[in-house]
């Protein structure tokens, strides 16, 4: 469902759909109606394509619309530009990036900060997450996150 452009409090950008996130977004929309929007930024809309490394398979979800507003922006040559254009149009107070590639997260963070939008990165890595860092590499990743994002949500 496409949302009319209004002043948003929070814009969530998510690449891969998730049943757990869907419940959270639905509850958020119920508690604070009209204050948030989810943008799915992928090539498959509500269909998950990658293997969930914690499950070992590609989950097939039912329709994820749990009463929250979302839009879909396709990846591709102009995807990141279309996404940035939409962020600027909505001009939310906060943007939350989640599971994008690091290059996309960095571009989003720098552009948002440049135009005065607070940007947060949600990280929910655990011991079996792909790309989990330890030691020096974890320190480097934390340093990068603290420098790029105004509001790291968890790490």
C-alpha cells in the first residue's frame, strides 16, 4: 500500500521481508498511526530470495501486510537514487537502515546526515550471523558505525 507524502516520524528501510518485523511494524502502526513507513528496497518486493543462514533455507512467507504502510523500491541501476529521492520527499525525522549492503548503508547515512535527517542502523547479529566480526574487526566495524550513524540501535 502506497502512502501519501506526509511528514513522517520514522522511515524504515528494509531489504528482505521478515515475519517478525511485520508483526513489529503492524503494532507500531496501531500504536502510532501515520507516523512510520517501511520501504522494501529489493528486487523481489514481498518475496524473500536469499537463504536465511540461521534457518538454512529460503523462507516462504505469507502476505506480510499486517496493517502498516509500505512502499517498494526496486534495486537496480537507479534504485539507490530512487530511494534517496523518496527519503528526501518524505523528509522523516529518523531513517532506520537494517539489512542493506554496507555500500548502500554508507550512502544512505551520509546523504541523510547531509540533509539533517537522523539516521540509525539496526543490527541484530548473533553468533551464527553471516559477517559477524570479532576482535579487531569488530572494533573497526563499531568505529565505522559510530562515525556514520547518529543512532546505532544495538550492537
